[in-house]
């Protein structure tokens, strides 16, 4: 079985949180890119 020391558990939790944060950052970047594209298209239609 794996190492169950408090330090190991803390490290795993920290890595899991970091991975989740990275995924969220990627999602936010994608959303921002999509919104920017929509805004650009809308601005283009106004002109």
C-alpha cells in the first residue's frame, strides 16, 4: 500500500488541488476566448 504519513497525504492533496486549479484556469481561458470572439463578431456587425 501507499505511504500514509501526514506529509505524504498533504503532498497528494496539494498536487490534486494544483491539478484542479490548472484545469479551471484552462476552462476560464477558453471561456474568455469564446467571449472575446463573440464580442468581436458583435462589434463587426455594428459597424
